[in-house]
């Protein structure tokens, strides 16, 4: 884990309320798994608390993070411009380990698609079957990153692009759904909750790993801001023990 001062290369809008920021690091980032994340300073002054963002793309020394404008921090980040310096702590968390799997179902919703893109990029020789959902057409972005999937289904809640519905319902209602060795998923809490319920209802024994989003402070396991409940009643820190968990082992 390193705390680096990165230089902003670009920071552009890629969909309604969604930006991609590319940071140039002082050296290449190696051995990164999709699901790992960074803790990024969003500018000088009052915004001391860093914001966790999933690693989306790495090209040489360039690291791209994609973010939805939610509150003060991400709003401030939209003001960053080429040449600005931002502090970035990385890589954090565990990420998706797909080494033992070949056929991978990918279920992503909204900003949850960004860490899944890094997972697809990290494993060039695997077969991916992707089901990704957005709120509406204006929120659709980065479809090109899913094109290497053997199958790609895009949904929107209102049907303004792709199929009407969401990524979880698209997955379970797909009559031609290929057999997967593993499911990986990331999306809003309600999406992951429904995914867990559907898997349990159908007695699915395909392993399923999900990347969680929780409010965070330190990002390194020290402050306990990001605690979530495990199925056995114990607590887990999303930043340090996750953010990727076997869906069976956590309460959603
Ligand atoms: C491991 C991890 C990876 C993430 N990756 C991405 C990503 O790739 N792209 C992206 O757009 N967002 C991602 N998030 C969510 C992102 O961190 C929050 O949206 C961001 O910190 C909000 O900061 P803010 O100052 O703009 O909002 P605040 O003013 O702090 O809060 C505004 C709203 O956002 C909600 N919020 C704050 N923190 C989080 C959080 N951690 N998760 C979900 N909702 C939150 C608050 O409840 C509130 O409703 C990730 C979160 C985690 C924990
Ligand atoms: S954010 Fe501090 S322990 Fe997880």
C-alpha cells in the first residue's frame, strides 16, 4: 500500500452525473484485482476526509476512477483539472480472485460496474457473461468495456436503453443463461440484497462474490467506520476484510 501524490491527467463527464478521472502515478501499478479501491483526496482545505473509489482501469502509470456525484466530496472532485495533484492511497482491500474459475457471470448495477470492469480487464483468458443495469439511458456508460464478454445484457429501470428491468432480474430470467463457475456482483445495497434472496430461494450453489460499499474513514482497518455484519454474527471491516465477500458470509 502506498500513499502517492498523483497528477490529474483528465477529469471528464462520461454520463449524467458521472465522471472519469485519470491520474498519472509515479510508477506502474502491478497485480491489481478488480474490487480493490483507492482512498482519494478530493482537493485542498476542508475536504480532509478521503473518498473511497473502486479501481476501474489501469494503463501503465495511468489509473482511471469513475465516480458519481453524490455529495460535497465528489462534487469537489469534479473541479479537479489536468495538472492538479491529488493524494491517493492504494491499493486497498482484497478484490475478486478469479484464478480458479473460467466461466464468470458478472452482475453490476449503476456505479457498481466500475470495479467489475477492472475484474474483466485483469483476466484476459476467462469467459465473462455480463448483465449490467443502469437507472436510465442518460446513466449508461463504458459499455465498450463489457464488449469482450461472451454475452452482454444491458438493462435500464425505465426501459429507455436495453431491456426494461434490472441486472439481477435479467440474470435470473435469461433462459439461455450459460453455466457459470462463479458470479461476481457489485451494485447498490438493494440490488445485492435481492441477489442474495434470489440465490437462496433457488438453492443456487454457484459461488457468488460481491463487492460492498460502506461509508469509510481511514480505508485501512483502523477506525471501524465501515463495519458490516457477517452471517455468523461477527463484524467485518469492509475496507480491510473486504470489500469483496462471499455473499453467503454477510448480512445484506
Ligand atoms: C470500496 C468502495 C468503492 C467505491 N467505489 C466507487 C466508485 O467506483 N464509484 C463511485 O461513484 N462511488 C464509489 N463508492 C462510493 C463513494 O465512495 C461515495 O459515493 C462517496 O464517498 C460519496 O462522497 P461525497 O462526499 O460525495 O458524499 P457525502 O456527502 O459523504 O455523502 C452523500 C451521499 O452519499 C452516500 N455515501 C457516502 N459514502 C458512501 C459510500 N461509501 N458508499 C455508498 N454511499 C455513500 C451518503 O450516504 C449520502 O447519501 C465506493 C465506496 C466504497 C466503500
Ligand atoms: S474505513 Fe476505517 S476501518 Fe474501514
